[in-house]
C-alpha cells in the first residue's frame, strides 16, 4: 500500500481510460435518482423467491427486515437493476457483483497463510468496474448510519474506501502483470492499517480466531455420535436439517461429478477422504432459500474431519443487465470468477450438477475463515476497514481488467472519491425507503416473514 504512481500519459490504454470520461464524467457517477420505471423492490424479491426453497423464504424476509444493512446485503438484485439503469464507464472487469462490506474477510491460502480478500462470488460476471465500487460505497454508508454515525462521518468513510481503491489502481497500473497477479493482503497488512493500540488488539484477536476456525474446530459443533459409533452431522432445524430421500440418494453421483471438476492433484487429496454424510444448511442473508448443504468427510487413515460446503449457483443477478456468462454451468461461472479475482483460492473449489439439473459449487466450509463485525464499529475502525476493502477490491479488478485504463479514468485527483461519497449517501436513502417497503409488505400480509430470531 505505497504511494500511487502516475499512469503513463501516452499509452493507448490510458487514452481509452480518459476517453471514458466523455461517456460519463467522474462527478456524474455520484448522481442517483430512481428510474421512472423502477420495479417495486418487493416484486424483485418475490421473483427471486420463486426459485428458492419455499419454507426458507420467510426466514430470508425476516433476516432482511431486521435493519437496512441486512436488507442491503440481501438485495443485490435490486441494486443491480438500479446500477444498470444509469450510464456506465464501459471499463470492464470481472465483477464480484455483491461487494458489500461483509463479503470481505480472512481465509487460508493454499500455503496456509492468512490472507484478506473478497470471499463471495455468487453474482460474479464481467461488467463495469464502478458497479462493485458503488455497492461497496453504499454498504459503508448504510453501515455507518446503522452504527449511529452522522452522514458527514459516513461520507468520510466512503471517501477513504474510494481513495484506497483509486490509489491502489494507480499503483497497480505502474506494475507488470505478474506482480499484480501475485499481490496479496496478508494478516500482517491487515493489522498494519490499524493504528490505535486498543483496536489493534481486537484485530489480533480476530486473526487468532480465524486461524482456529478449521474443520477440526467445527467437529464438536457440527457433529454427534451416530448409532454405529461413528460421526454424523448434528441436526438443528431449521438451520441444519437432514436431506430429503431423493437428495440423499443423489449424493454419491454429485460428489463424483464434483471430484471430476478438481485439478488432478486435488483429486488425489480428496480421495484420501471418505464421504460420511451430507445435510441441508441455511447460510447468510441473500443466500437464504437457495439450496445449500454441508458434507462431512473423514480421512481414511486418521478419521480427521473435512467439511465441505455445497451451494446452489443460480444465474447472477447481473445477468439481465450484462452479456451472458461464457460458462453454461453456473457453478463453473462462480468458480472461474473466484479464481480470477482472489489472490489465493480454496484448494477444494469445484462444481457439479445435482438433482433436477441444479448447479452447485463446492468449497471448504471452514478453512481459517474470519470476518469483521460491522455492527458497532467505531468511526475510526470503519474507516480503516473501508480503506482495506477498497484496496482489496482494486487488486481483484486489476487482475481481470485493464488496470491502466481504469487508473487513467480515475486520475490523481479526488473527483471519483467525492462522487462515490455522494452516490453512497443517496443510495443509503434509497435503501432505507426499500427497507420500509419490505416492512410494509410484511405488515399488510403481502409476504410472510418468519418470527424474529428464527
């Protein structure tokens, strides 16, 4: 995270980036007003519910209704349509598609070091770089308000994130492709951005907790003794439930298909484990209602546990607004996006089709994973964290997009930063209105939400 370098003014890529300012100026990126034909946000959520597990949809509504920040987390489809209704730069990268604050976190690299990066790619597709930045910016403003901060503080936190993104992209534009590809944000860098000694201790506790989150640590929480004396997955309805008979019967064939998606050397490692059982698991906010499972495997020699997470991959919420993915299999789409954007990806990342032709992707459930607690963050902590997220997002974009063109568009001044701050506050207002619309739909009985705390 060094001082940014200027972009070479004469390169064709730099000229292309500056030309994008004629399509939409940097200051114009800060404008937000809902389109006249904007779809009712609850209608968008109802359309998504049609492809989800019916009995879990009320739980999704309940989690989104809890507050504006969880609403924003669960509403990438709403924001995707809003972003698509405005002009864009045409500077394409591999988008995360859901780059809000809670979709960054810690996890283990294949070398077993702890790194910080984006960690959710369900919506990934190529698209305009600023869509991810705007989603991040809006989430910062909504989170700051939720933590009781005034808008002047929310703006400062967004400015820090946008500046972190812009300065990182300027830096990456001056580096060669191999150097950018190998760039990582390790645990030491995470701690380095925190200057207050008390907050630094908190970060160090978070890092220690992440290092402890392994399959072995999950053993006591997720399993219990079975009738045969072996392990079985502990049932905790409605969050962790047995498979339906037709799902249980398909586990072996789906597992075999997943195995074939792995690189050959990873198949050898996977073959050293035996599949014991799988169960349905509810995860997240926006993902609630999609078909998600965990699989328990044990080492054939030591019986050491390995938990894999199996998530349904539906079409990206960006798909109605962008070119279709080059991958027909949605799980393959997710895996490709993750491998392209992350500095280090899970060694067991793969994909397979399941019953009824549904698409899934697989990864480790716990591999030294950790995330920041956004709620109750102080202003200083939120600002530092937002800066780190901005830097991380720029690194992900620089791997797949034209970093020189994007850097030239951004420039060395703060026009882009101020535009992101303006957009974030305006879209935070929109999120508040949309959240109220969800509450009203629950109140009138238009949709049914689970009881709070479910």
